[in-house]
C-alpha cells in the first residue's frame, strides 16, 4: 500500500512538472536550464573527487528537450558534457587528454540519447493530444477540447478583465444537402465552413465543432461596441463563404458578449447562445441574434438593407456630422416630440458601424453602435416602424438601450428618404413607457421625416448643413 502510494505520488509529481513545462515560455525554460547546468558545474568542480553527480545533468537536458524541442535538448547535452569535462580536467590535469576525450564523448552520447528519446516522446505526446482534441473531419477543436479551453479563457477574463464573444453557429439546410447530394457533399460543406470560420480567428481565439452541423466560436474582443461589430462582420462573411458553395446552405448564429464579472460557467453561456440561435431559426433562419451575458436575454442586430453600398455612398456625401446641428433640425425634433407626446426625439444618420444623431431632444448622446440601433431597423422599409413595447418584442427585449439607458419601451421611426430613394437614417420618437401611435401621428411623423430629408440634401449654407 505504501509503495503504491509513493509510486502514485511520484507519477503525479512528474505529470505536474511536465504540465508546467508545457506552459512555460521557452526562453524561461532555456534560462533555467543554463542556470541549472552552471550550478551543477560549480558543484562538480568542488566535489569531483568525492562525488559523481553526472546523472543530475540529465535534468536540464530533459527540461530542454521536453519544453523546447530535440535541438534544445541536444544543445543542453553538449553544454552539460562540456561543463562535466572541464570539471574533470580541472582535477586530473592535461596529461589525461585521451581519458578526457573519452569521458566527454561518453557523456555527450548518454545525454544526447536522452534528449533524442524524450524529444521523440514529446512529439508523439503532442500528436496524440492534438488528435484527441481535434475533430477529424474539419480540423477544429472537438467539443471536449473547446469546453476545456473556454473554461480557461473565462477564468482569465475574471483575472485580467476584457471581454469575450461566444457564438453558436448552425448550418441551415445542411440536412437537405446530405439527403440530396450525399454525405461526401455534406462533408465538403462542413470543411468549407470550418475553413471560413478559421479565417475569422485571431491568435487567442477558439473554434470548435460541437455537433453534426453546429460550431462554436470564442473570440477575444476589446469592448461591447467591438463585440457588436465583430459579430455582425463574422456572420456576414460566413454567409458569403457559404454562398460560394453549390448548395443552398445558410448560417443561423446566436452570440453572447461576456465581460469580467458576468456568468463564468461556459455551460450556461453556451446554452444561452444556443437558445439565441434557435430564436433565429424560429424567426426565419440565416440571421444573427445577440445578448449580453449579464442580461441573459437576446436582441436582433439590424439587417443590412438591399443596396447598402449606394445608401452608404449617400451618407458619405453628407460629410462629417456637425458639432452644432441646424436650428431647423432642432425645431423638427422638438415638434416631433410635441406631436407624439414623447420625452425623446432624434434624427439619426446610419453610418457603417454607428448611428449619429444630428439633432436630438431629451436623449443626451451623440452616437450609438449600429448593432443596437432601432433606426437601423427602421431604414429596412419605407413605412414608419412602430414598436409599442420594446421589452416584449423579441427583436429588442435584450437590447442594451432597452435594458439600460435610456430605457426604451416605445419607439416610432420614419426613414429619411432622399430624392434618389436612399435612406440616410430616421426621424424617431422614444418613450420610456409602452404606448401606441395613431394614424394621424404616424402621418405627421412621416411628413416631418420628409422635411428632414429635404433639409439634409440642401447644400451647406449659414448655420445649416
């Protein structure tokens, strides 16, 4: 029993040491090996007659071979044999050159064999671990490996701060490909999608396959705004990649933004992202839904309208947003708030990744991310968009502008349509309590939006744009 416990303890200690060396920087391991060889050399010089410590040089050789590679192990072997020979020569003198050469060659051979053997073992160990962690079809992480890596990433988030984006992705129409074109075609779709998703990763990011046609991605992001933009861009590019395939396959995506102090359980986060993804599938597939982990409730980023390039070009022609909006635009937002009876009204311009407010009443901010913009939804149609209670609307229930400031409950927005038919943004009214809009109020809002569009198209003059 005691011998077994000692053996088990020794094995655990070796595994712990090997695990530590695996994660330490090679430069640190190299410095430790050099220091250890130097210390052993000093002991050798002092005790070469009384003690033979040659076997202890195996330790830095093993460390270098395991943590850095065979080349580093052989270098440590050469350094160890040289130091050992110098210590021996210092004791026996130069008259025994043949003996010194033999001893040096013997030590180098012994240490070199150890380096080669251990380096080979490490290479096979890495290959086996990679195979155990990798999905054989797509080459991305399998579910077990992804979960373990996600746990480490979440632990690091609590220690170092920052934010993460966890996305759950499902291929719409994949089963039909398997049924109609065969499993080989289905495998090709999965590999193509994994390759496209892998191109979206940075150094610290993770990608895993957790089911037949389901993938998960974990990306390091700077902040919430960065997370919104990255989620939209990733989904758009993955859909573009699927569009190049000869099959009708699209991508539904649920994504959760996690900050330090939020949910640290990867199972709960994955379940939340999965639930968001299924909301997308229920609402028509091939879209994205986002949530903040702190809120555990999702919202739908606005769609990119058809003809977005031409629309953006029209926005670019407006020039930079003015620091002080025109009195005409300010008068219109106050009039809109008065007609509808809301405490907030604003004129938004929908830019590439943000919405800018060129005039506002009661809002107090100059811009927000496009991904959380209500007005970016409004420009997807020609009619006024009315949301009677945003908290009950699946598109907006988890939106930060609903859950936090300014606490939007009611929203109505009419698109700003230019003479060329481009929608620059919207004239909107907002309330912090649910309400409804009458037909007359809707007509008035649209008429004011038409006046705003005309004003924005006027060439700059005086204090106007």
